[in-house]
C-alpha cells in the first residue's frame, strides 16, 4: 500500500542532501574535464616516460571499482599516508580521478580523430602549437566528444550516490537516513528515484541540445 | 630594397633568373628529408624562387613535391641542407619559425578550412589570432580578401555548405589575409571536380599577374605552361630538370622528363602515375 503523505513528506527531508549532490556534481565535473584534458594531452604529446605515467594512472582508475576507490581514499589513505581530508573533499577527489580517467580516453580519441592537416593549416597561418590546438583542433574534437561527455555528466550525477556510504550527506544518504526513521522504504526510495530522474533528465536533454548546437558538419 | 634604383621596371620575359644581383626570396639548397618510416622523400633538392616569380614543380606522384613545400614553411623538418626565406633560415623553432610562416601563405590539396568556422571567420582567423589586429580591421580585411576571390556573398557560409572550388578559394583568401610575401600551393586543384578547377586556377593566375611569389606543385600542365616563369621537374626526391616552361614543355633535355610529360598530357585525369607498374 503506497502511503502518499510519506511520499510527499520525503521531499523536504531530501532537500539538504540534494544540495550536496548538486554541489558535488558541479564541483567534480569541471575539475574532471581539466584533468582529463591534461591526461589526454600527456598521452598524446608528452615525452614517452610522462605519457606512460599518464597511461598507467588512467588505467588504474578505469580498471578498479569506484566504490573501492572511494573506500580506499576514505579509510586507507588517512591511516597509511597521514593525509586527512574532510569527507566531502575525499570523495570529490576520488570522483575527479575516476571520471577524468574515463573522460581522458574519450578526449584522446576525439583529438586523435582530427586530421593532422588541420593542425598544419593553423601552423601555416603562423599560429603557435598551443593556438593551433585550442583554436583549431580542440573545438572540433570537443564537438565530437560532446555527446559522450554529456552522458558522463549524467552518469556522474547518479554515481555520486555512492558517497552516501561514506557519511557524506548527499541525496541518497538523506533518503536512507529518513527510511530508518519512518520505515517507509517504498515511499522514500520512490521519492529518491523521482528526485534523480527529474534532475538528471533535463541535464541529459540540455546536453543533447548543446551537442546539436555545436555539431560540426563536414 | 637594396639597389632597387638601378633596376629598371622589368618586363616579364627578361624578369627571369636575374644575374644574381638580388638573392632569391626562397632558396632551397641540397635538402634531404627522410620520413620516420624510412622513406627518403627528398634527396638533395636545390631550387630557388625570386621575388615575383611563379615556380611550378611538376613530376609523378610520390616524387617529393609536396614534402618539399611543407619543408619550405617548416611544417616538415629537414635532415640536411638549407632552406632560406628572405635570407632567414627556415627550420628554426618557436617564435622564429612562426615569424617566417606568417610571411608564407599555404594552400593545401584538401583545403583544410576550419569546418567549425564560417568562411569569414576562416579568413579572419590569421589576422585575429596571429597578427592580433583590432577587431574592425580584421573584419574589413577578411571581407576584402573574400571579395578578391569572388566570394563576398558567402561570408556567413560554413565550409560544408560550399563547393570544393569555393572552399579552395576561401582557403586562398585565408592565406592571403596574412598578406604573405610568398604563396605555396600544394596540388591546390587535385581534389576538385573538373568543373571547379577553373575558378581556382583563375584566382591563382590573377595572383601571379599581381606579382605574387608562388611555389606551385601541380598536375595542371596547361597552368604550368602558361603561368609559370620557371618549371622544375622532380622525380624520386630529386630535381630531374628545370627551366623556363617553353623549353621544358617543348624541348626537355632528358628522356625521362619527356616521358613524364607525354604520360600526363595523354591522361585526362590529373594522376600521372596511376598505373604504378609502368617501371621495371
């Protein structure tokens, strides 16, 4: 029997958690984009040893489960390295590492798909390598990786729910806390699901729109 | 600049190969280039182009013509030899290389327009990003050069909305907007439909008439014959023979040159060595 009042009452209780989830996403994604670009560039253009290190780093974060990474950072890193960060910073760091690893693969493929003649055309005009990259190659690569990046964004928004297991009071954490108070598992979790859906769907649509706008016809 | 007073206004016929009173604008000396794959693309190539000259480089595919052009503006490093542009060594790095490149316009076989920018933005890109001209000057200059290639009305079109010939003309305008001292054309018409080749050749011919120094790699023999001041025939990374077009096309010294010319002039498509099996 679905108890509607419990369902509706859940939303105000979820609100603070929602804020944390949004904060986490909004903070992690830009950082991950920058780190991903740096990793992709290192793998494509850096001297071999550096490129190898970047590759190793990416493979490590791609090939281990996110939950394990977060646990390790949260429980093992403080005791083994003495680095003690607040819970929020710890999970944010873990998410940046994980998401940027996936994004960098995507970026690398995108950048690699722009033919060398484009770079040459920029250089032939007298551009520096940096200008040729940011004015010519990257805008085109970005258009190609946009859809994948957009779906990563939505993915990240949902994956932040894992941090609830580490006492970071995000949306899921609040829902699980509320459930232990009122035992309305069905209503609370349905409210939780709806919250994610309502928030993620427009984001996905927005990303689609961005993609259509920036698409490069060739 | 120096000693220009005692040189009369030269008429076209005797403008050729002045007797060393002025160094060539583009001077290529004994250049070697080997690709990382091991292919030796250039094996001791020397040639020069004086201010205002049109030098056409012809020869079978894979003879190193395009590689040579890329070496001239430093897109491809050279292993040995020397390339000088306006008396300065090409092949420097960083700022120095850029300084030289901005004086040399380059037109590519596959246009290489920036697909994410309109025709106008493509032409504006150099003056804006490299020369850092003020905004209104950039726009005025870009429109001027688009008009020069006859595409003033296509300013807002994206490359994908233009025909091949139009794209190549935008690419020429893009290079000209940097107001270069010389232009390099790397098989500028080879990727075009036959019906749009003419419009691009016309623009090139007009440039030649205006006195632009041009190094033109081409399979368009009619163009080389009528527009070039000097024709260089290359094969297997070497200069086979060079001279004024009249002599090269009518009385080439080497049998191999005559064979090559015979082959291209009797093949409708601009791909002379298509068969590939014509040599033992």
